[in-house]
């Protein structure tokens, strides 16, 4: 047994091909993960196996080779690009006499360094404690001893039992605090639902350019860098779409292959924004040779958090790094936009993206010609906020004559939500292409009270 060192960043990277070769992209991603954690790479070990060795993962021969490399380089840390069991970590640490960290532990360490907000720190701490709870029996000899000195020894609890009890208490406390955070976030989402404000959630593989795109659309100024997990804490900003509704854009944590389950569970309140979003913007690095595999990895995480059924819009970003690739929209057989080619860094194709967002969020439209009285200022303001105003002219009576395009789904929802306004009919509705003619009615919620009466002007 040995006492595990508590510091040291001189690291050896271990990457073993299990059944299929390790690609250059995967090797580079592993190196960047280690760099993001602050590791100083002094060596690497590669190889191939059909199945992991149950005791040492890499087998006794490779383990001896790794031990010799640790001694030759003076490494203080060995990082595996794989998920290790607690027993495998313990056996490797005993053999190598240095710390051993698997891929999950490495990602958790990066998240711990990048968390800035109070709830982000709570989520990372919870994920780390859950990961640690199965790894208490490692290299510390004191865990097997009872605490205390002369006169205090006896059939009391061991240090390991004490640590497990304290760990359980801390996890329970963090769960309570995060439940409060989740309640607060839920109140914000319900308020946006009442105000008919859709939420657009940015998802994608880490370093695909989500934060750059977020800044391009909202001018939020969030931190962006060409590194893995540059931003961690979620950010929400109001987004005004040209000719479309007001939306809330949410920048969420990036996904990666092998994202720890403890991290997904701890970030449930953050990822709730993704599960309940009106639309997911799946940002893809168009210049990556592994983009198809990364799309599958993101889809797997979305399935794990229960967001697989949310509507998606693919955004192929970084076309400035792809030769002969102009910005464009791709539509399916029904004429709906399903993919956009653009560059958030240069701004090429941003107008195509905002156009596509407007189309996807507005849904089926009806066109209305309205005559509002002088007392209908609140309704007029609501229309400017939630509809596309095609014409707005003042009348001699102090009112307004307006022509607007309004989402059919939104009108129906208002009609069902508040029966007080069923007398304010918008007749003469003209369906936009792809819709059917019908008469629509408009009502408002409690937050959009309207006084007065709406006059109607026949369309055409």
C-alpha cells in the first residue's frame, strides 16, 4: 500500500484500441482534454486489445511497460482514455505507485475548473462526489484504520465508514440545494410559457462553436475560445428574430463522447432547458473529419437526457474552414429547413439562420387586417411583440389600421386560454401558403390585458 500523492501534473496518456483502431481525431481530442485539465504530457502509451483485462484493464505486460515509462519520465499521473472500474484504478495505482485517472475523472476535473456560477459549482461537486463514492478504497492506508489515538481505539467506526457517512450527508445536501435551483428554473420556464416566448437551445459537441454563435446572435459577450469545454455555465438571452417572434436563446454545456453519467445526472436542472426547448439548434463542426460520429454522440446524449423528440435544426458551422462551401439552406421534401451551412466566426450565413428560425417558430400563419380603436394600445403593442406587422397606419379617430401575420397555433392557444376575449374576433383571415382558410379569434393572457374593442376590416 502507498499514500497517494495529492499533486503533480506530469502525465502519461494511455489510449488502447478496443476492437477498432484509434483515429487521429480521437487521439487529438484526448490530448486536448488532458491539456484543458492542465496536464503536462511527458509520455504516451498505445496498444490494442480485444477486451479489457478485468484486473489491470491493459493486461500485465502493458502494465509493466507502463510502469517502466512512469519511472523513466518521473510521471506523477497516468490518464486513461477509458472508463476504469474502481478495482482497476486501485490495482494500477498499487503497481505504478502514482495517481491514475480515467476519462470520466478527467472530464469532471475540467468541469470543476470551468464552473463559475453557484449552481454550476454545486452540480460539478455533486458529480465528483458521486464518482468518488465508489472509489474511497484506493491508495490511502488510513481508511482501513479506526480514528483516534491512545484511549480512543476500540470497536468504533473505521475512517472509511466515517468518510462514507460524511460523503452521503454532503450528497444529500447538494441534492436539496439543486432541487431548489431546479424549482427556480422551472418558474422561469413557466413564466416564458405564459408569455408565449419560445426557447431555442444550443446543443452540440464541445468546441463546435456554440458560444461563438451565441455571441453572434445575441451580442452577449460570453467567453469563447478554441478549446474543449471553454464555457460551462448556461446562459440565456433574449433573441429578436426578423419578422418572427421574440425567443430566448440558451447556451448549454457541450457534449462529448463518454460524457460521465454522474455529470449528466448532476446537470439535470441545466439540461432541463434542453429537454423543454421549442427548438434545438444542433451545432456541428463542418470542418471536422469526425463530424458524423460526433453527431451520433450528441444524439446519444440527447436520448439519455430525454430530449430525443425535440425538434432539431442542424447548423453546420465553421464553413470558413471548408473549401468551396458557401452558406446555404437545405430543405426537405416538404420544404422545411433542416440544415444550414454557415460560419459564426465570420458571420457568413447568419441571416439564413435567422430566416430559418423565424420559419420554424412561427408555424402556420394567418394574415389579418385589423382596425384598432384608440383604447387598443396594449393589443397593438402585443401584436408588435408576437406577430409580424406588415402595415401599421394611424386613423382619423386616433386608432390604427394594421395588417399582420400571426401564428395559427398561437391564436388558437390564446382563444382556448381566455374566454373573455372571444368577442374580439379577427375575421377575414387569409391563410398563408400551405395553410387552409379559416376564421380565427384572438384573446390575451392575464399578462397582456387589452381594453377597448377591435374593429374588423375585410381582407382583400
